[in-house]
């Protein structure tokens, strides 16, 4: 076991979702304590499921309060832990339901939740058999102070590295806000604000490093303009924010100019994105060149786009074998879009031989990793094998809780995260089709 020095590393010993939720709860503790409370509540819900799975138990109620009591009734958790579970539930209720509390009060509740969640994780570490003795760790500083330090350093420094670090921090916060699917547009607004701050920080970092502005690079169209090598990564980060529509600063043509400038200077990470820019601009010859360049970095993005390239027939002749090979490489790196694409390919049987078993497997993997498009793809013709999906999903997720066959949820009215899902599963929307 690797050395555990702090509470974030301790949380990482559990499920990936717990590690991610705990890390994000700390990141936003001072900035957005309501989100921290929501993340701590998700950890609580995950722990309930882990205890149920450990005891091969199926909950009879979807209510968190009732689930905690059910765990106590079957002796999965005992007196002190039961009180801790309910304590975290009470504290985090305000982060999920109460929008009128002050940030100061929310922060106090988030800090208290952190302590109680760590107590629960320590108990779970032993109860769930993750180890016989608790590792020693210290509490790390939460994200708000880091934000203040970075911001203050930028005010008194002309070092481009300070602005780069601040941009990275803002971008990270934007990703956390964007990951929330709450029925609250304020999270979208917060994400957009963080991304805008990140873009401005990257622009400042680039100017300090290269003594040029990003506008200078675009205006020159990469003709007779010098760019400091140390600024290549900064320019790439800014270009990707625009490429991924996180900020509305640049048109795709301008992003292409920036990525082309980086590619010409040997920045290989830009090749795949430049190739896709050309693909979107219908310059298929250059798209094929950069997406298939031997120096292009082997990433999920590259493999997923190569799969599209060989299956669409626009930038090259259709090649089912190469399309499948590329999508499979992307799947190996965790790309659920490629899982979905492979499911469709094997179901349709147009590019390769039709194979319902493989189609089921890939569509199930896509659904299990949160790809809603894969759920919606299950049209009437394919629903006849939907019952087989529950067993496959159970195996893929490693979930011992029985999953009943369901019809896909077609959301015709706006559902709250805690309302019953309209697919008839008896689960909350956020835990079912709203994941």
C-alpha cells in the first residue's frame, strides 16, 4: 500500500467516486460550501450502498433516512455509526435543499461534515475489510485558502507561472461545477464564470511569458512571430478552453490558427485537436494528416476521433476494422462515447458483422458509466433484449444489489433530482436515468 499522508489520500483508498467527491468537497469548501455539502452527502449515499453490498442486502426504501435505519436493523452498522450517518445526513440536507443559508453558516456545516465523514470512512475502512489497521494521516488545507494565495501572488508578481497556476485552479473549479446535474442553473453560471477567469489567467500568463498577446498570434496567422517555448502549454490550455466551448472567446478558425502554431513548433499534444478542427472545417485532407500523424499523442481524444473518421467516410474511405480498432483503444482508456459507438456498430451490422452480444455489452458499459445517449438509443426494436441488460450492468458495476429491467426514461417534464424517476424504477431521478 502506498504511503498515506493526508485525508484526501485516505479517501482515495475507497471507491473512485468517494475519492473524487471528497477531493472536490475540499476544493470548494470555502468557495462554494453548498457544493461541498452536496459532495459529502454523495459520499454518505455511496457508503450506504457499500455496506448493503457487503451484507448482500437490498434496500426496501429509497429514502436515505430509511436506508440508514435499515442498515442498523440488519446490524451492518451499529449505534455510534448510525448516529454519525444521521449526523452527516442532517448537516448535508442544507447543502442540497436550503438555498437561503449564508455562506458562513454553510461553511460551518461543511467543516463539521468533513470531520464526521472522515469518522465514517475510518469505521468503513475496518468494517468493509479494506485493512486491519487505520493508516495515519493529517488534514490538508482546503481550497479556499489556496485560491486566496494564488490570487494574492498574482497581484504582487509578474511571474507567468503564478497566473498559470491560478488558471489551472479556476479551470478545476469550473469542471467541478459543470459536473453537477442539479436542477439549478446557478451551477452552470458558476462553471462559466470559473472558465472565464481561467481563460483570462492563461492570457495573462501567455503575455508575461512570450511578450506577445494571443490576439497577436491570431492576427499574424503564425507568420513571422516568435513564441517562447515555455508558453506553448499555456497557449494550448487557452485554445482547448475555446475548442471545448468553455468560453466564447474564439471561433473555430481562430482556434485552428493557435493549434497550427503549436503543431509547427513541435507541440505534439496539439496534433489531434488540430486534425479535428480541420475535420470540422471540412478540410479532410489535413484532418487525415494530423489525426494519423505518427507524432500525435495517443490519447482518448485521438482514438475516439479516429473511430469517427474511419466510420464516417468523410476524411477517408470507410474502414470498419480501423474504426472498431480505434474505438476499442479509446474504450481501453475509459471513453464511454466509444462504448456507445461500438454498441451501435455491432447492433447495426453495417461496418462489421452484426453481433447482438457485443452490442449489449458495449451499450451496457456506456450506460453504466453515465452515457445517457446509450439509454435513449434503446428504441422499441432493441427493447426486447433490455431485460438481459440488468444482469450485465450488475456485473459491470460490480453491484450486488438487484437491478430490475426498466424501460428507458424519456423525460417529458422537468424532474427534480429527488423526485421518483419516470421510468418506474422506484429510484430517485438522480440515482437512475438522471445520472
